[in-house]
C-alpha cells in the first residue's frame, strides 16, 4: 500500500480508493481552484489510488463491485481533468486497443481491464466484443497502438486469440506491437504457445504488465 | 460394539441396500434416485415411504404432514428417519409420476411401458414406467460417460468439433443409454408385462445435438444458435438398440432455444407452467443456470451460465455430494456445526454445503456483506475443511449471475418479483440446498414461502410426455409460447450482475 501520499490532496486519493465519485470530483474541483497541476493530481494521487485498489483486488480484499465503483470515481475525476491535461500537452503512458475475441461476448472482465488501464494512465481504445481479427488489424494500422489486449472467457473461443495473432503477422503489423491476453480460462502456457507477449491473470496485473511492455 | 448393517429393501424396484444403523435414511435413498424436494427438512411430504415390513416410529413431522390414516397405513417421511433395523419400503415417488399432490396434470392411462431418460451434462437418469398406472418399475442413475471428454458443456462441445470427437461423444452417450435401458428391463421382476411403447429423452441443447449426432460447432461461438432445435426421432432398430420392439419410437424432445433444452421444457410441463394464468418462475440451477419467468401470458427464458460453484467445483476443497462432503453448516449459539454426508470424517464441501456455510458465515459475521472474510483469508469450518476467500468470490460470481438473470427477465416482463406467486426450484440443487441458505445469500429475490422445490422435473415431464398420444405435438404447442432471451444482449446485465454479487443485509433477506 502507498504510505507516502502527500497530505495536500489526500482526500482525492481516499475518494478514489473508497469509490466515492462525488468526493473525488469535489476534491479535483478544489485542487484546480487552488491551481494545482493536473498532472500532479493524476500522478501523485489518482494513479497511486488505483494501484492500491488493484492491490486490494489482487489480495482478494476488494472484489468486482469495489473495483468497479473505484474505477467509476477515477473516471469521474478524470473527466474533469482530461481537458486540462490535453491543453497542457501531456501524453498518456501508452495506447492500448482492447477487445473480447471473435465468437465471445463476455465483456465484464474486459471492461474491468479497460478501467484499470485508464486508471493507470493509459489511453484505451475499447473495440467491444466478438472482435474480428480484421478490426484489430485496422485499429493497429489507423491509430498508433502500443499494445493489443485480448480477452476470452470460453474455452471454445481461445483459439480466436491464435487466429488474431496470426492475422496480425500476416498483415505485417505484428512487429511494432506488444500483445497481452487474459480471461478466466487463459494460462501462461497458452500465451507462450500462441506467441503472445504476456498473460495477465487479473485487471490489476494487466496494468503492471502493460507498463513493463511499453518500457521494453 | 460394531453394529451389523441393516438391510433396506426397496419397492417396487426390488433392490436391497445395506447400511449401518444410525445412517440417515436420506443418505441411503438419495444415491438410489430418491429425491428430497424440501431438502429433507420435513416440510413437503415429497419423500414419503410406506413401511411394508419392519418398524419406523412416526415422529412430529409425520403428525404434522400426514393424516392419521396415512400414518396407520405405514406412511413415513424418509428424511426424518435413520436406519434402525431391516425394513422393506415402498417409495411414493416411484409409484406415480405426479410429484406435487396438487398437480393439475392428469395422465391418461396408456397400454404398455415407457422409458423416460434425462440426459444431464453430469448425470443420466432413466426410469422404466408402467404407463397403465404411472408407477415406476425400475430406476438407473449414472454419471454421463461423455464426461471423459470434458466435464462441462463447453469443453464437450469443443471436443466434439475435433476430428472424430463428435462421433465418439455421440457413440458414448447412445451406448450408455442403450445399456441402461437393458438394465432397466432386466431389473423388472414381474412377468407378463406389456412391451415398451416408447422412449422419451430430454436434455439441454448440447446434449440434444451430441446425442443426435448433429454438428455442435454453432453452439461454440456467438451467436450460439443451435443447428436444429426440433425433436429428433428414431426407431429402436435404427439405433440398433436391442431388447426393445424394433419399431419402438425413440424421441429426443425439442429444445426451447439457445442453450435451453427439452429438460427445461419438460420441467415446465411437469409443474403445469403451460396452464398457469398467474405470474410464476422456474429455476433449474446447475453449472448452467436456466431461468424461466411468465406473467400468465408471456413466457421468457434465459440461461445464465452460473459456473460450477453450485456443484462444488472450482472451490478449493470442493467435491460432489458424496461420503465425506459437508452438506450443511448450521448456526448454533454463535458457533456452528457441520453435517457430513455419511456421518464420518469431513473430506470436502459440496455445493449445498458451500451455500449453507456462506449463509451461516453471514449470520455469524465471519463473512461480510461484501463477501470479504472478516478474519483473515480462510475460515476453518471443520478440520481439515476450510473455506477460502476465493471460494466465497466464486460463489458470488455464480449467484450474482442467477440473481441478475432473474431480475432482467422480470423487468422484461414488467412484473415486480413480489407478484411471482410460485417459483419452482427444479433439479438436484433444489433438492439438496436449504431454502433458507439460498435466500440468505440472495440467490433469488422471492419470498421463501413462494419457492417450491420441485425435484427432477425434467424426468417427470418426460414421463408426462410418454403418456401423451403425441409427445412431440404436446411439446411443440407449448414451445411456441416461450421466448428465449439472450442475456448478453442486455445492456443492463453488467450493472445488475455486479450489484447482485453482494450479499443482502439480514433485514432484506427474502423481502
Ligand atoms: C457473467 C457470465 C455470463 C454473462 C456474460 C455477460 C457479459 N456481458 O459479459 C451471460 C449470462 C450473458 C453469459 C452467457 C454465456 N456464458 Co457465461 N459466464 C458468466 C460467468 C458467471 C462470470 C464471468 C464474469 O463476468 N466474471 C467476472 C470477471 C470480472 O472475471 P473475468 O472475466 O475472468 O476477468 C478477470 C480476469 O480473467 C482478467 N481478464 C479478463 N480479460 C482479460 C484480458 C487481459 C488482456 C488481461 C490481462 C486480463 C483479463 O481480469 C478480469 C478481472 O480480474 C462465468 C462463470 C464464472 N463463475 O466465472 C460464465 C462462463 C464464462 N460462461 C460460460 C458459458 C458456456 C456461457 C454461454 C456460452 C452458454 C450459456 N451457458 O449460457 C453463454 C453465451 C450464450 C448466450 N446466449 O448468451 C462458461 C464457459 C465454459 C467454458 N468451458 O468455456 C462459464 C465458465 C460458466 C460455466 N458454465 O461453467 N455468461
Ligand atoms: S418432507 Fe422429507 S424431503 Fe420434504
């Protein structure tokens, strides 16, 4: 857990950790009023708060509902800050295109991954469910994407991940990208087998993995 | 002094089982296919047995639920007794296909015998029925032999699309059913019985496809539309099933839609859903939770894919309801007490035990409404069986899916759950899980007194169909009135699901 959150806007950190969207936006308003830098709010309070939410989730203290309400508080605060960030020319940590693979419709896990990545400072392009390999390819071509992230919840749709990776290779866009996969039936062995760069067991590790993928 | 096992003779199937004195009679009869609709709590009369030889003293529950005449005639509630000495018992459930005493379904007397088979993903149950009086002549229950190719439905569908996988699965289940029917015929002691005039099979859509040798690939991916959902028909000779008249029709009843099969359709017929004019619901909970809700006019159904938690799978110390399984955890003066199947040492916990443990944990404060264990990450419930935080989470995922599914179907019908007059709880889960526990964890939103445990309605419905002049016509007429809803298409699912993952506050239980 983060011990060294500066006292100044700790109420923002607390509001995100507890999933209190109203308190989070109020804290942002007060900070902006006091001329605090929006980047500082994100880097020193909000991202640490979401990291701690993720840690609590990994340790089973938080579950899906808690994760989701914290993510909502984060999002509410971020919506206020985003225009200021854009105006100041700040860059996201990386850009991730995320989707549930072809044939599959389970999207709750994927949505949590998206929320955590956003909370971790990434820009997320959510491609939705039943995503065709071509759509991943088109997105990789059109937007400067650092990471392609895929989710599958059915043992019968796991092969779609392999098909997608092969299609990305065939289209010649695989090399500039990192690929991470996840979902309840997925394992590290499967990720290795199909040539994905990383596997993440939950929405919190998705963030740390994405960070190491863009750093490498 | 070690006590000698007692002999329990079962009528009318002519089978004898041995059991140690002191064993709950329910533990002896359940493996034989006898059901305990209210979970064996002396509430429903469903487990009536008649003592033909030997003695069983009537107790409080019998005074309450049975008439004086019934008691004098030897009727007892099996769930209220332990094995004492040698007895000979007639099982009420096997005498007539009508489970609920107030069922409006009258069956026609038909000359001949019939075989009803319920092909579950996990178990296969077959009964030989005398259609002249509805009595059951023999019962067989086994694990589905296809399980070797994957325990859950999706892995089985996955296996079927590999080379030769489909024919292996089809062959396995057809051979198993043929053998079970052979055993049913040989188990009958009576002579001069009329020939079998029909075999009716029910099961979910995947079982329908795999038995029928249809391509199950479309069930493996979006939009999950079955290749065919109509009835499948053969004659015994076409299937090369010996021991039955050659022309004997073998019919797999039609599916409702999506993954919801004829097991649910038959179940609905069994509880008289087709005749209802007031709002009612029907739940069949297993790995694949199926939900049906009707407002007396429209009927909607959906599958909720709860996951295997209710069957004890994916639980750290989970197991099937077999000897050594903790089946219930009761609260006792701020402490708790476990019931272990077979009475010996605890080896693990089954689905009903999990639900019951969590319900008790919530009452004791060892589990918080958020699902968090209050003290540490494990709760030792009885050496060496403990419940882990991740087990509670697994149950939250499963029960949330069921509760959310019910909520969305009811809102699509525009009726509040308080208007549901009867909620039928079908299947093995409804048989063994305690209603209080299910309500305590917020599995369904109905008031306890409106929930009716209904037992194996799939098999019962198959038997009703056997009595019908044309089983397929009966099903098709009813099936037209039911609309299948795909929950994934509902934008409100996530919200409903996530809020249903929490456990209700004590004050709101069953409200
Ligand atoms: C909710 C649910 C549904 C919902 C989906 C709603 C939605 N919008 O997503 C509904 C009811 C629609 C549904 C439908 C089906 N389902 Co479903 N469903 C589930 C259930 C109960 C929970 C899944 C879930 O949301 N978990 C919660 C999330 C948060 O967890 P998660 O997805 O695993 O994600 C986490 C991690 O895996 C990871 N992660 C996920 N993605 C990614 C990606 C990356 C890149 C990374 C790093 C990490 C990561 O992070 C997440 C958070 O930590 C599971 C059973 C269970 N108990 O798990 C079955 C389950 C997945 N379903 C199953 C099935 C079979 C189906 C159906 C195909 C058939 C059916 N029985 O109805 C249908 C689809 C057909 C249809 N007509 O709709 C099966 C799959 C079995 C198998 N062997 O493949 C399961 C396991 C249930 C079972 N029967 O055993 N389902
Ligand atoms: S009365 Fe015995 S099971 Fe209900």
